[in-house]
C-alpha cells in the first residue's frame, strides 16, 4: 500500500506541479475485508466460553466445561450442507442452546 501511495504522489507531482499537495484521491474499494458474520453457532460458543471464564474468575469449580463436546458440535454445524448434515446440525444447535442456558 505504501508503494502504491508513493507512486500516486509521484505521478501527481509530474502532472500538476502548481496544485501539488492540495488534494489526493485514492480508490481503495478493491481491498479485501476480513468480515465474519455472527451466526448462531458463533454466538452460542461465545456465550458458553464467557460463562466458563466468569465462573473461573469467581472461583466456582465446574464439574463439566463441555470443551470437547463444544468442539464436536461446532464441527457438526460446519457440515450442514452435506447429506444428512442439516439434521445433525439442527440437533447440535439444540444441544449448544441447552449448554448456553438459553
């Protein structure tokens, strides 16, 4: 990006010496953006991990944290577009909902 900016400044110097530095316009709409959307799976996972951390900070000893099960349920929801995957993903979603306490 710095190289592109330097080159655009140099080009504007060569083309218009008397108006240099007043305005520079760059188009950065081509850049990729790292956006992930808050799906139900991500939100439930966030709720469960946050409640586990709150319990740890409060000094509450939990009998189960569902760490391994949470990982398996996330994998089931990941493959929901495959054959019989939607049914398994729906069941995994219900289990996560119960674990989150909602």
